[in-house]
C-alpha cells in the first residue's frame, strides 16, 4: 500500500496519537515536514490518503504553501483520495471544498464539550452524545456544500464534517497526548493569559488544561480510533 502523507505545519503541531492509531491499523505513513520547508507535492496519487495537522497560521494569511495545500486537497477529492484534517487541516479542507474560513466568534482553548449530531454519519465516524475534546483555535469554517455536519460546540456550530463519505475535517485535536498538551501550553501559553484577561468563556486556565490528562486524552484516543478506523476504509491503493 502507498503511505499516508501526514503534513506537519509547525514543530509544536506534532501528529501525536495519530501515528500510533495508524500503526494499530497496519497502515504505512510518512511525515511531510512543511515547517522545515518540505514542498507540497503536486500529485496526491503518490499517497493512499492525506492527513493535515494543525498550526498557528490561518488559511487567509497569504502563505503560498497553504494555497498549494488547498489545491492538493482539491485534486485529492477529484481522484477519490481520502483527506483528514485536524484544526488548521480542517480549515484547509473547508476552503478547498468551497466554504468560507474566517475569524470565529471566540477562541476555544483547552477542554471543551462538543455535541455530536443525532445522525448516522456522526455515530459512524465519531460516536454519539457529548464528548470532551481538546481545542486550540480562533478561526472557524462554514459548512461546505454537500458536507454532513458531525459535531458542534456552544461557540462554534461547525466542529466536524464529512464530505463524500471519505473526507473528515475536525476542528478539535483528538491527537493530543499528555506530553503534547504540555508542549502546546509551554509554547503558546501567552494566548491563554491574553484570552482569560478578556474574559473568554471557552478558554481554560493552565491548571484546568493540565488536570486529568491521562484519562482525558485516552477518551479522545477512543474517538480517534473510531474516526480513523472508518477513514482508512476509503484509502486508495
């Protein structure tokens, strides 16, 4: 099988538990280190699937490689090659599928609840009910035409979607491990302080973020296994 390409956009934005889950599923993968200047490939068919990780930059920041990723996702969709996106990755996907990406109504940082849609697609990809997930974003996407919404939060109605029964976009970070949460806070903790000073409703304190990390990340990894167990069914070659 051709490998899955995992596009890493920043040194902090590691794939975390994604690689462990792919290993459990017996699927080969490679990292494309965009943060170190790796070029965005023109041809998605050299991969069986594409995973786009998060990043502190935005779709509208005018970065050439983001535009190249958007074009890559468009071509992947045309060729039926599954794409999955985490946070920034989901925003790149939404833009590629014709949706708007802009600054959201409020930042979400830390542990927040999302409500999964009462629909068969949501249950199939992520589960049902309400789930606690890790968030770190300020931008938001509208729902692409033809996409199925899978999850929503109080602040951001579009938290996850599936397109064409094979492309999965998730605003949240199911990939987080305890070590990765700690790395995020150490690298970007000033954003927490700034948002709390403004009275942000969906931003945790550092102590709240650090609480019960083993149990909280383990719960997300069950969602991650479900999501990627479904996603890999559409891999090409």
